[in-house]
């Protein structure tokens, strides 16, 4: 008989949580409920995404500002190059700096669908994330996170070219990378090995996505392989949100446990503005609320 899966995990981990800016009052309530529930886990930072094409500029800013004003959490504002000149980015960066925001997740961003899915830099804008990191760093001494792709960015010419690009972003001054979500620990650990061999010494946090909607995961997955066994695990659950959420939490917790066994101690959760799954996974990994520890 094998040992219990989560036996004796000491909780010697650090976590961070990603949220998206709410569109409605109801969503705002849900977001703040999630933040309030997750805050006692003492995240090293909480990040707020930036809508495609800069569509959430104001909402990202107001969510991040509220985090600064009303919590002691460290907020990280996502920022993309899409549809913005360097001057506009500088203005946004200045506003964040003045508001007390010190952490930016710097991204190229995806082009709006109207551009046929091909990224075209703004004529006076940044050409990609590496360029953006350099621009932000020249303006203020931000703590900067960038994106990494264990299963390769869909537009990259090759795995090596993609790794070179990650290295350029880190060389430009980024302090850590956060990965696209993945379901194969092998893919993540292989990527870490290759990054190390390429001279990358900065942390590469695994991005953990508990599967709340399998259809959405399939749509968003890009190059991320969805293993057959995972798909089978969710068979017939499309119309059963309760069991689906429980299965998703178990699957993601087991992924984290295997990452932990491989030496990972920093975990980044894509929360989709819901606390339950991320909280449950942290609990299984042995993490306890700070005040009650
Ligand atoms: P880059 O690092 O600039 O790379 C883009 C592509 O171009 C890669 O294929 C790269 O290999 C290639 N490339 C770059 N430079 C060169 C070069 N000189 N020569 C050849 N090839 C090159 N999107 C949003 O809109 N808002 C968000 O808030 C957001 N948050 C995210 C958070 C995380 C953790 C992750 C992983 C992704 C996020 N995204 C977000 C998605 C991201 O914007 C897209 O994946 C986008 O397509 C690439 O962004 P990037 O920063 O990785 O781009």
C-alpha cells in the first residue's frame, strides 16, 4: 500500500496569485472576496492582468491601486506593448511608480483579433517584451517578471530561439519568469534544465492553472500538451461544475506535489478570481495562514 499522497508536506513554499481586473460590480465583489481569502497565505506578490490590446488599462490600474491602498500585499501590474507608444508606456509606468507599485509583469501581449493574430508593434512602440523590460528598467527600478514557455511560445522559430528570447528579457533586467500553465512536470523540468544550461540563474516560477473549464483550457492552451489521462479525468464533467472543481483541485494539487518533490518551492497560481482551489492546493502542500501559524 503506498503512502498518503500529501503526507507530511511541511509547507515550506512561497506562493503568488494572479487575478484579472473585474468588469462589473458583482465581479469586483468576487475578486475582493478571493483576495481576502487568499491574503492570509502571505503571497510574495499578487498580480493583475492586462486585457488584450490594453483593453483593461484603467481597470488594471484601479485594481492595483486599491491593492496598494487597502492591503499590505505586494501588487504586480501586468503591462503589454500592444497598441501603445513608448511615451504612453512611460506614462503608465510613471503612474504605477507614483502610486507605490514596484512590480511589473512585462509582456508583449497578443494582438487584437482584428489584426489577424499577428503582432505588429506600434510605430513608436516596443517590439517585444525584452525591449519593454529595458524601457521600464531605464525609467524606474521596477521588480520585473516576464513570461516563459516550457512547451515553447507558438510563434517561436524553435525551442532554442524561444530560450534565447527569455534570456534577452532577463538580461534586460527582469528578475524572474513565470511560466505558461502546463500539465507535464517533465516539460517543466526539462525546460529548467535547458534554461540552466543556457546560463539562466533567475527563478522560473511554474504557473499553475486549476482546470475550471476544460473547453477554455483547450482554447487557451497554445502549445501546452493536454495529456490523454487528464482529459479522461474530466470526461462527462462539462455540465457538472461541482465535481469538476473538485477533480481540478486534486489534479492541480498532485501536479504541485510532484513539482515540490522535484525541488520547486515557489508556485504561481492562475486563480481566475476564485480562492477555493488555490487555497485548497496550498493547504494540501502544507501551507497555513500566517496569523494562525
Ligand atoms: P515575447 O517575449 O516578446 O515573445 C513573443 C514571441 O516572439 C516568442 O515566440 C518569442 O520567441 C519571439 N521573439 C521575441 N523576440 C524575438 C526576436 N528578436 N527574434 C525572434 N523571435 C523573437 N497577455 C496579455 O495580453 N495580458 C496579460 O496580462 C498577460 N499575462 C501573461 C502572464 C503570463 C505569466 C504569461 C505566460 C502570459 C501572459 N500573457 C498576457 C500572454 C502573452 O502576452 C502572450 O503569450 C504573447 O503572445 C507573448 O508575450 P511575451 O511577453 O512572452 O512575448
